[in-house]
């Protein structure tokens, strides 16, 4: 090895050591007081957000003699079992059934209408701007006002309010704006080359949408479905004046809060929380399945998502 090569090698080693020492020094730099203040604020936010949920879940495992507050009086599944026995107050399972059915209908309607609206808004048409702002107005209108208005309209028309009519309409005024905004964002970055290629190969408009557009935007449709179901499932304000005589689960829970004297209400809350997590998990698994399917068959279309 020549002298120049030896010197160059030694210089590279020294440079690497200097970089390592610099990185090590950076890791030991004292953080400013503002960092700790913001970190504390974030920790408080997380505790405020998830603390009540954790409290409800923990209290749901009270012993048979346990009450509605701490301290715990034993640990058991007694109150989960009590959910499946006749209750002296509230129609828990009837309300649960209505919430599931209403949420499922809202989910399907939100996906279909949002998809069709997103396809329509890809081209300019008369009244598009006005229609867009009318739909988005559902996000800024006070929920209780929307509920009162829909309930009053049904009363004036002599139509009985129910979860499958007036409440369904009230929930769609809340979920459709979110679905439309998601679809507008999706189609804003959608590459029309895929559609042009499909048409060049002889595909009809319906075939292009079914076999090209929908598979590419499938993950976004799953997100819209998740929004539609979860927003409907736990909605209270837009349901309160439009649901009629038979309550959904959130309204039933609100009514039970003033009468419940046992942790059975906590068991119900823990169960519904688990259901929400289950729905999210199913949606995530669906996304993973779609991506693996694309990787398996080597779809270039999936790269546009």
C-alpha cells in the first residue's frame, strides 16, 4: 500500500469516528423546557382521550358485589353474563340490534352514494358547485338542529319517525359529506390512463368502473365504509329527535345512565368498544388482503393508490 493510500484510509477512519462522536453528542443534547411542556400536554391529551374508555373497561370486571365506582370489589365476568339476562331497565339487545342494522345500511348507502358522487364530480356539470356546498353544509349544521328539523318534517307529513326512515336520513346527512370528501381526494390523484387503456382494449364504461376503477380505489372505499358505520353507530345528537319511539344503542345508554345502579352498563360499554375495534380490525385485514392480492398478481394499477 502506498503512503497516499495509507493516509487516505486513515483520514476516512478518522472522519467516521468524528461523525459517530457527533451523533452521540446529539443524542445527549439537553432538551428545551418547551419540549417537556409539550410532551406533558400530549400525555394529558392521551389520558383525557383514552382514560374514560379504560376506566369503563376496568369497572366492567367488577365482582358481583361491585359498584359503579372504584375501588374494585373483586374481579369477575359477572356483569357480562348479566347482559344476557332480562334487564329491569332498558331494551339493550333491541337497541343494539337496531344500531347494527342502521349502521350497516348507512355504511352501504354511504359507500355507494359517495362512489357515484365522486365519479360524477370528476366532470363539471351545471350546479356542481352549489350541490357540493349543500352536501358539505351537513358538516357545519348543528347536529341537534338537523335532528329536530327532520323529526318535525316527518311529523308535519304525518309519517311515523323510525330508525329506518327519519333516523337513516339524519345519519346520512352526517356520513355522506365525509364520504364525498374522501372520494374527491381519491379521484383528484387518480390516473385516467388506466381507464383509457381499458377503453382502448374494448371495455365498456361499466366494465371500466367495475374491473379497473373500483379495484384501484378499493382501500379508500373500505375507509369510507368504516367512516359510515362508526359515525352512525355511536351518533346521538342526530338520532335523538329523529329515531322515534324505539331507541338506538347510544340513546338507550344515555337513558340508562340515570337509572342504572350496577356495572352492567360498563359491561355493555366494554362490549360495544370491543365491537368497534373488531370492525376496525376487519377493515384493516381487508386492506391487507387487497394489497397482498395485488402483490401476488403483480398489478401495476395498485401502485396508483
